[in-house]
C-alpha cells in the first residue's frame, strides 16, 4: 500500500497550489482518503477527506471556500486544490487512507488521525506574506 503526495512548494499569499495524492496497492473505493497538515509545534489538523464510494466530502473550517478535494478513480489520485493561500496554511501536508467501511469520513467531520490505516509521506507547502 502506498500513498504518495506531491505538488507542494513556495507560493505567495493569495496564490494557489494543487496537491496530488497517488494511491496504489488497494481498491480505490474501499478507502476514504484524507488530507492532513502539520505546522511546526502544532497538532496535526485534518483538512479534508473524501469517500468516493458514497460521495461524502468534508472540509475543515479553515479550508472551506478555499480548498477543493477531488478524486479520480481512473488515475487513482486524490487532489487538493488550494486557492487564496494564507501564511497560516504553511505546513507539511500528508495524504492518508482509512477503510471506508468504518464510516469515519463524514460531511461534518474528518477522519481522526488515530484511525488512519495508511499515511503517505508529506509534501511541504510554504506561503510567504
């Protein structure tokens, strides 16, 4: 099982980035995919998740109206389009997966980090002011 995040970089405030998570080793519809982020000295934050099988999407308040999560079953990727970026969005971003049968990706909450089955390596996002 592998999750590979990419697309991070340095961007000015107000700019955009598109992160991509390539998944392999499991059936795409069997897992919910989430994006987390962690800034230095801060707790890991669940930004967004998607349950492609049931069409469920969640956004943290910090991501609403600025971030869009999307999944591509053919490419087996889950992207996070981020716009209107702010310096406080600076963090290491991780994609992660958990079995969809647990029902943990809901429209009103993200998958708890302790319930994640697989983590990918992170991709750094730095937003300059």
